[in-house]
């Protein structure tokens, strides 16, 4: 499940911008890209993220722009000169005309707090911007999740409709099978080859093995449980995946017992709907 959030605010004469992008993942994988001057707050930022987002591959960008009104920062002039000399030399060799200063001031440790530490006011500002961006990301994911829920329920309903469509063919299948076996029995009796009582017992046993009533009951139960789990609170992606596997087992067994081309066609359509469910469940947290 994807998510995106962005927030910008002015704090202590700086424009702070935070962007958050998420992709679905089995665990929590946080990739932080923040200026060197804020490295001391990396653990706090990670804790803030993990409190909001339990799972996902998360890219978190923090960018700060000096608006020229702040007096609590300093520029490492020596580092700027070193970067500039190296970059202009490379630019000359590559015959590239680039405004290196804009790039240099985005590089690590060029701009630092004048007192060497981030003030409490500045950290509170960063924290507020981060929370807003994370909340926007969560709102984005909830909206996507609602659409995903609708699509998954539609696929479940389609499987249930297809299963209901099996019933007329099921009755005709048993009748045709019984008639065919009885005709074979009559032909064999005329030739004196078969014990009629034993043959009838075998027919009953054979028909019972082809009965798909239990499979339909279990599949319907799995479909109901899937929707129930989908609507429940919490992170149910793995649970939905397990239920999908059980649904697949019942559909496969139903197909192997069908012994009827019309039922097999419906089973193929059920499998197609189930594959769509499995693909979309991968996006459920």
C-alpha cells in the first residue's frame, strides 16, 4: 500500500520541508535522508515514524532552507572552499558550467547550528512538521485502503456467485452419472459378468466421493471470514493471505471432484477471481 505526505513550515528563520513516501513491506524499513546538522535527532525521528507507521518501506526526507533571518547557524567556510575547489576542477575537466554553490550548501555539515546543538524550539518545529507529514501519509493510505477493500469484497462476491452457479450443474451431473453407470450395469448383467448388489454399492461409494457439498460449505465459510477480517481493525494482511490459501484449497478440490465441464468452467473463473484477490492482498498491511 502506497502513501505520501508532505509538510513545510518556517521555524527559526528556516523553511523546513518533510516528505514521506511509503510502499508495502512485511516489516518496518525506514530510510532517512536528513541534513548532517540534524543527525543527533535521528533516533527521535525514527521513533516518531515507528509510532505512526507500523509496517512498510518508508522514505523520509527532511530538507531545510535558510531564509536569511537566522543567527543561530554557522557556515563551515573551510569545507565550502574545499568542496568548491574540488567541484570546479571536476567541472573544468568535464567542460560543465554549473552553479556549484547551490549544490554545496545542500551538502552534509556545510551549515551547522552556531552553538553546535539544535535548540528545543527548533526540534519542536521539526517534530510538528514531521507529525503533519506522517498524518497526511496515513490519510493517503486510509483512502487507498478503502478503495482496496471495495475491490476485494467485489471479488469475494463474484466467487460466491460462481459457487452458487455450480448447483444446477451439480444436480444434473449426478443424474447423468447415475444413468450412465446403471446402463453399464444393465449391459454387464446381460452378459452375466457383474454382481448387481455389489455394483450398486460401488455406485453409491463413487457418487459420495464426487459430492462437493462440504467443499462449498467450507469455501463459503472462508469467504465470510475473509470479509469479516478485511473489515476488522488492525494490520490483517498476513491473515488475509492465509485465508486466501484456504479458499484456494477448497476451489481446487471442488474442481478435482467436478467431473463436469460446465462446473470446471466455473471453477476456472473462481481461480481467476482468487488470483486477483491474492495480488491485491499483497498491498494490504
